[in-house]
C-alpha cells in the first residue's frame, strides 16, 4: 500500500470514528437527537413501490431520497445502520478536503486541514440528520476536486459533468453556480480549442443526464422541469420593471419594497458569515404557528447556546480571519486553484444573500473556507519567515 493510500485510510478511520463518537454523544442528548424527516419518508416511499415516479409525490428533488433509499435497503431497513453509512459518507468528504487541499498546502498541511474539518461539529451532526446537506456537501467537494485538478483525459470532463448533474438533482440551488463552473472548464488549459471541447462535453453530459427526470416531470406535472418543482424558483426569469406611469402612492410603496429588500440582503449577508450569537432578540409575529397555537420564532432570532457558540467559534470563527488572508495571498500569488475555490465561495455567498443567509446555508462551502483558511495561514507564515521552507504544492495552478 502506497503512502498516499495509507494517509487516506487513516483520515477515513479518524473521521468515521469521530462521527461514531458523536453519535454516541447524541444518544445521551434527547434535545439533539434528529427525528423523522420528509426526506426519510420519501426514501421509504421509493423502497415501497413506483408511485413516487408515476404520481406527483413530492416537489423535492429526487437525488438524496434515492441515495437514502439505497442506504435503507443496504442496511436491511435498520435506521441505526443507515446513520452509520451516512457517517461513512461524511468521512469520505473529509478525504475530499484533503485531496482538494494537497495541491495548495502540501501533504502535511492538507492532512491538518482535513482533520480540522473532521472535527467540525455541525458537519458531524449532518451524518445523523436525514437531510440532503450531507450528500450535497460531499458532491460539491467532489465536483470542485474534479474541476480544480488538471484535465489530462477527456473522461475527466465527463465525470465532472455527471457529478454536477447528481449534485443539482440533490440540491437544485447549485444550478446558479453553473456559469462559474463553466468558466473554470472554459479556461482549463492554455489551448482554447481543447477548452471548448471540454466545455462541450461537460455541458452535454449535464443536459443528457437531466433528460430522464425532465420527461418524468413533464408527464406527471405537465412542466418540463429538469429536476423537481422546487427548482422552479431557481430557473424563474427575473421580472422586468413596469414602464407604466406610477402614482405617488405607488412610488412610496416601491421605496418601501426596495428598503425591505435591502434590509433582507443585509441580514442574509450578516447571518451567512456569523460565527457566534450571544444576544437574542424577541421575534416579531410572523403569522406562522406551531403546536398549541404558539408563534414560531424566525431562524436565528434567539441567542445560541454556550455549546453552540463554542463549537462555532472553534470550528469556523478561528478559520475566518485566515480565510480573508487566503484571499489576499491568492490574489498576490495568482494561484489558479486557490482563486477558483475563492470564486466558488464568493459566488455562493452572493447567491445566498438573495435566497437566505444562515449558518445552515453556509455549510456546503465550509470545507472550502477551511482549505483557503489554511492556505492563508501558510501565506502569513511565509511573509514573516521567508527563510523557512514550507512544504507546498504547485503554486502555478497546474
């Protein structure tokens, strides 16, 4: 066994072991134990028959329920074994963080970045919540790993296209990242003709692989949606402004709407980057009621617990300043892999400012923030100790 395979095996064992220990901790904390979800119900429906294909069963995208149904069958319908298999999926994401960071950081620091991410409490919790985030994070890291590494063969573009197609069938919000990823492929090499071939293959695979479920949606819903009904909000064209004469009252209402939208975007931006919340605010009445007619608080309205704050500060807050340094260092060094990763984070952040920003919304790019944060730490050490030789990968972006 090569040294690289031994490193991957050790990282997988550590990441899986940490998730198993976290599961044992959850068993002693009733307030943290995940319950049944709509995704799990969807997966059980898939196992039980074909009605989920021939009838309008759910507006949710089918990717995660199909994978969850496969895990459900492999585990002989034992939920504890399903959670173990999901924990293994989360551990595989740690390996992708290592592979993503190695060209930038070298083997030693890439291992350190992977271990840091392996200790991320929120991502360990994903392994035990039957929601699609755990699979979406894994697939996004896989797509980025495939696109950042050099394309030495044509099939790399095909595999990247298939991986991206599966990703958007798990979470259609990543449809909005397609232009950014397409630019990565278009400038993959220094040869324009080859890049066009790669881009044609990448987009062609996405279109062809999306046809089956598009046909199903047209038959069931009479709408040619490539993924699911929930994808319509991401594919809906932007409404153009009305050019008719406006009254004074309409102008006032328009200013109120624009002010509310600006406040919404500002709040989303703050919540996206938040690493702690010590003071809560009393939620305004939203018209949403829960059990016994009680009013539900909007997400993020209340202060986080001490445990939540501590975990967030250690896992994410410590890395955030180094992530900002990583942006500066990547621009100065013109590292193509680092700039590509940063571009994905920025594009995703801008997307979430309009879709809703929160700690939960930031989870898909947390691994990228960790890698770029370690890259920034390397740049900081090089700046103050230039005489010391640090292990690093190819800074040219090859």
